C-alpha cells in the first residue's frame, strides 16, 4: 500500500476521529502484543504478565496479603486475578497509548519520524521494564542460568513492544488513509471498511491469544497448588503425588537439565559452577525429613514426609571456601524465588541438596532437578529448582522475608488429630468396639518423645502410642482408643512433647507471621 504522508491524511480529520482511530489501532496492537507474550509464555519465556506479580507481591505485607487472598477465594484465585488484571491493564494502556498517538500525529506538522515512535513505544517501555522489574528478570521456566534468563526475558519483551509499535503505526495509517479520487476524506466507506478489517485482524489475534491462554491454563499450577495431606489416608511416607504443595508460580518450571547448572558465589574464595552429573558424583546422603508450610493451620494438611537423597550443602561450601564476614546463605530458584538460611544451618550435615524423593527423581512440582532440604525450618526455606547459592552477610533477605514473614522460621512442635474427623457422630448403642483416634506429631529437627490426648477439652490427659517414629527430622504417627462414657459433645485435644522435653503449647511472644502455634482440637458428637 502506498503510504500517504500522515499530515495530508489528517489535514481534515477531527480530534474525535483521530482519537477513535488511535484507540482502535492501539487496542489491536495491544491484543497482538499480548498474544505474542502468551506465545512466549508457552515457550517457557518469562513475560510481564506473570513476573509483575512476583515483583509487586514483596511490597504487600503478610496481613493485607492474607486478607486479600481471603477476599478473592484463595491463592489460586489471587494468581488468576493478577494475570487477568495484567492482561486487562495492558490492553487498556495500549488503547490509551494509541489515542495519544493519534492526537500527537494530528497536531504535529510534518510526518512523525519512525525514530520517535521507536523511542516512545519500544525504548522507553524497555527502560521502564528493566528499572521496575529488574530483580525478577532472571526468571526461567526451563532452567536457564540467571544471567542468560535475564537476557532472554529482555529480548522477548523488546520484541513484543516492537510488535506493538509496528502494529500501532501501521494500523493507524491503514485506517486513516481513505481516498475517493484524488481527495482524502475523514469519514468514507473506505475508512469504515479499513477499520473493520483492522478490527477483524485484532479479533483473529485475540482468538489466538485465547487458545494460548487455555493451553497455559491447563499447564498452570491451579490443579495442585494447595494440595493437602491429612485424614485417614496418612501414611508414614507420603507418596510423591500426594505430598503437599505450595507455589507462588502460575506455571511451575520444567527444567531442562542439559541447560541447567548450579552456581556457587558471593563471599567465597572459589566461585564454581556445577552440572547435574557433577553433583550426583558426590557421596550421597539419604534421610527422612518432614516439610511443613509456614501457613499450615492447626487442622490443615500442608505437611508431608519423604525420604530424600542428595548431598550435604556443606560439601559444596567447603570446596568454595567461605570468607570471613559471611553470615547467611541466599538460595535462588530458576523461578526467581529466593530465600535465606543462617550459614551455621547451611553447614549442618542434614541440610541437603536433594535430587531424589522417595527413590525417584524429584517431580517437577517438587523442584527437579535439585532442591534444598533444611530440616526444622518451614517449607519456604526448602527452595525448589535451585540454580544459585550465594554466601552473603547478615542483611540478606529472601522473597517472603522481604514481604514481612517471620522473623522466626524454625518450626514449632505441632500435632494433629486425623481420625475421627471434626464433627464426627457416633451412637453409643451401635458401638461394638472402641473408637480409634490417631494423627501426627512433628517436632521440627528435635523429634517427638511423647504424645498425649485429652477427651475432655484438656482437663485430663493420657498417653497415646507412637506407632511410627521417623526420627529427629521427621514426624511421628500416633494412635489410641476411646470409648465414650456418655452421650454428649466431646472435645478431643492433642499435644506433643519434642525430643528435648519441651511440651507443645501456645507461645505468646511468637509473631503472627512465624507460623501458627497452639493445640489442635476437634468436637465429636455422641448420641445415646
């Protein structure tokens, strides 16, 4: 198509029509850009549609964050709302940008040089992107090294905004160029038809975007994020597919181990890079360890137990040579999640870099090819898909630490009644045998030495049998029997004593975002 100078095209165009044409072109360009971002996401490239949520969430304190999560119906709904809002905002900003572009072109004498549109719609967004989202640009869903992932993310975004700029300029020129004979007219059948054609192109792009969004939704974490393990199905070792799962990601990484490597850096004498085959060549350690989420309620199932195989983290730190002044170790996942642990804890022989879970390679959702196991600390410290280990000073913070969780991340002693369920009902006349009562107890890395159960709301206690003990780093399973004396509502309560002799209780001085403490209780109804 011969491109007429924009100043001739717009010589007789009103402000309203310039805004309308710009809005249409900007909206279509935003649709095309969004579809391109969804395509990149399908190719495992990080885009603003997702990582903007990671960047913003660290600025929301735990209290408002939990309140917001409750209002929208849970973490999965919050993540869906975040992505949906990012897409809607992007479309809105694109349409507004198109309208402003239309007004600018109408008021500018002479043709607008391409360099100015490039600077405005490509260079400026890239600069803003780097400044605002710089800390999360290293996100990779296939396991690229952090620096490479930053470059890939940046190139992907630059291509998307370039596509926006070209679509906007071309679309606006296409719509506003209408001829009848030798004259340019503001509102002609030709212009109307061109607007229809541009709208159709936008609709087709939107259709592609919807198809990609559906594919991504099927691959998203919504089907398993928040998986809980509790009730009468609890076994000593949790099957991998039933192991509790909490993730900040909309889509979890599926790491290509041939692209992945592990970096050791920071305050060390000998920075190093390790491939997966290097790590499995170390003398392996196998240990049973229980993980529990910091958000796990007294009656919840965000706790599970597995047998992990890997190598002690200290084996790599010893080779790296930790320098004086080091106090913490920051752990980086390929999904740009970070967390920190004390250097002293990192040097414990039980702190592992695990590559097997219950005799099988780590499942993708649980951190393949490598995750950290930090016994006695809440699950957020057990970083999945780890790609970098950074030895730092005492001021280092991780993802949730920056958000305001903590300050205590050592798991308190916890216990739970799994059977019978809360609000269960029994009839005295139909009871032929005593009622089985059973559950779990967990003492972090201190083990469990005793479990007691009360059937009168805590007035009296009796010992339960610990029929499975996973050792100091894992949970114990307990059971007892109960025969109700009379009809009525009975309150069952459980408490555990850890391996150091400390009885589970409520700690008044423990912060509200350092994990729930207290005793689990249920109500059981007994009829005559």
